[in-house]
C-alpha cells in the first residue's frame, strides 16, 4: 500500500483516478461487521404493519401493552 496525504487522495479520487493502491483493503470491515452492534436488536416489520407501527415508539408502546396483558394473565 502506497501512502499519500488525505488531500492528495481526495484530489485523485475526485478526478476519477484509481486510488486502490492507497487503500488498506486487508483491514476493511464489511458494513455488516462494522454495524453489527447496531443490528443486534434489529427486527424487520412487514410492510402491511407499518401503517399501524410507523416508528420505534409505536412498536415499543404496542409491545409494552402486550407484555402487560401477558403479566396480568400470568398472575390471574
């Protein structure tokens, strides 16, 4: 891997030049690897449910309501 300054790299990149010789591709992590900590609680909501649960708060509120009903049922 060759070394250049960030300014030189940016200029080459902006000019459309091949900059791969300046990249340490052995150390690059995939998007999934670098964002895995953010994805551990990721749940995909089906398209038909998004009208009812458009955001994180709506989903959490609904799940808390279900959890409360489950607790009530369990203690009855």
